[in-house]
C-alpha cells in the first residue's frame, strides 16, 4: 500500500487513488464521525449556507438538523454550531444533518473522484485504518483540510496516525506526518492547543471541543461519501 | 521575533518580512554556503541556462566557474554539476560562480523584496541563526524550496533547526518543522536518505553529497543576497 499525504486540497495532484481520506480534525470530521456513530442517517456538508438551505428544504423539518457557524457563532435558526459535543444519540439518531464547513467541503470536493472516499479525525482514525487495511487498495491519499489554504498541524498529525497504522509512506509529507504523530501521540491535547486553529477555538471558549477532538479512537465510525458531500456510516 | 516557515515558494503569502531565508539543502544552498566560505567572490543563481550563459559572458573566462546539471548530469562545457564537494578553496577562491538551480532560484525570486535575504542549509544553519539573533528583526520567514512545488523533508527539517535556535514559532509549519528537527537531529544522514530527493541522488550514486549536506554546522557562511540571485558572504 502506497500512502501519500497532502497538507491541503490545493496541493492534491492530478490522478485518482483507490481510496482518499479527508481530514479536518477541528472540527468537521470529528463532528461527522460522532454524528454517524450516534445514529445520524447521513451528514451532508456545504461550503455555502444558501446551498445548505436549499438542500435541507427538501426534507421534513423534523427529520433534519442544521449545523453551522459564521464568525465563531452559530448561524441564526440553525440547531447547532460545528461542535461534535452537540451530536449525542438523543439528538442525532435517525436525523439527516446538514452542516456548513468551508475547509472540509473543499477537501471532499477535491477528492470526490476516488472510488472510495472516507473522512477521518483523531477520534476515529483507528477505525478508519482498520477498514483501509482490510481492503486491497494500492494507493491511498490522505488530505488535510488546513485553514484557508494553509497547512494545519492537527490535520497533519491525524494523517500521520493513519500512515503509522497503514505503513507505506509514499511521499515526504507522509514521512513527516508519521514523525509528527510520534512526537505528539502522548499529548494530543497540547498539540491541538498549540495549533493555530486550536488557539482560535480557545479564544472562543471551546476548550471542551478541543479536548474531545484530541481523544484518540473514542468513536467507531467509518464515514463514507456516497454522493458529493454526503457521508454515511460505511460498512467496516 | 516571529518566525514563520513556508514549505515552498508557492506558499509564501503577500507581505514583506524583515528577513527572509531560502533553504534548498539538496543541494543549492549547501553549495552556495560552501563556495562562499571557501572564498568565492559571489554565487549567482539561475533557473535558466541561457540567462546563466548570458550573465557569465560578461566576465573574463578565468574569473568564473559555471555549475549546473540537467537530468542528473553536468551540463556540457560547465566546470561542475551542483555538488558542494567540488567547491574547495583551491577551485573557488576569488571566482564568481554561475550556478543553475531551478527550485532554489524560484525561492530567492519569491522573497527578493525582503530587506535582508539569506540562504541556509544544514551545513551553515547555526552560523545563519547567530546572525539573525544578533539583529532586531521582528519577522523572519524561512522558505523551503521543495521539489517542483512539493514539500521537501530536508528543507523543512533545516527550517526547523532555525526555528529551534531563534524561537518564536509563528505558524503551524514552524511548530511542525521544529518538531521534525528534534526527531532527526541525531540522524540527519538517515533523514536525507529517506527524503524523496535524497533517494533520487542516491540512485545517481551521490551518497558523498548526501553525507556532506547532512552535516550540521560545518561551514561558516552567511550567504546574503545583494541583487536578484546574487549571493555574497555577508557580515556576521
């Protein structure tokens, strides 16, 4: 298995791997994993609030939840922001979740042509790695979402956790990511607090979100894309 | 001091730092440091062989040396390839060196507007760090050259050595680079052998170059850009 890491969707080259994994630890892919593990029917992601609203309008109000933030605040009229902590089974079981996430959506868009598209976060990286190992994929691309086109520490470390478990680092980014995971594996909360996006969340008072997103392998979810931006719990 | 790292020239944002440092460990900035420390008058770098030839034609033949490779082989009629091992004081003292380097030239081009532009490699990173620490720079940008637009492990680790010595990591890339330097500081030869560009050089039989470029702080050089692509030994 050849595992390549790309720091941001902008750095993904031409071509199509057998499997592509989108990572957005703070917080889109942590929230997706949590919602699906707790029984959400699907999570649909959008960069744009209008497109989200239009898609959500096709479903009965009681069957859906809408999540999204602008400027660090929950969008007015929405059910939640972007926090995975909202997504308890009491709230999300049986619901279709429409979620706004700029960086995560761009990543899923960039890798949509791969035959298998998954999402991973620290909370479910082991679960995703087990599935990938069980398949006969020759090439796997792990793509960080970053922040407005820039490298993000937490996405790269999560990508490194995948490389560690899959082996076969196929580019310099993969070698570096695995080494960074080794460095921080024992202190992922500190990692997320040092990361620039973690610092933004801390300023918003979201330490609980950071602590949750820093926990390794607490969620049994294999989020798999079935249509553009639509993620369901895949078969593991 | 705020030290930011950018993996490639393409990722450098708008704006102008007080000091910018170009890194191309394999092998342009290792060769530049070596040539200047051994008495070369200047090293002038070019992406393009024609531009190099035109510039070199303005000097008496006995005053210059031309270095460059295409497809892993020394350019016909040139004095050397890109190897720092060629640049002994017997050969380079008093000479003006015209060198072809695609990635390194692009990096220097991208940061040319900074008031102070330096180059660093593992062989002279401590020397460069001492100079930077002695100045009252508020912002320092360290820019890896990468390989055809991609992240390179060896440039990032060298950038990390600078961050370690300067403090003040100002972006996620800088935090990660410093951690990668910590990981490999004790085994830089292995690092360069694992890096994809190191593997290309190994296939060309250039292990001696790798071993030379992996040695930390063996060269006392502060290469400083005085005009576009023209590097001289600066005052430390």
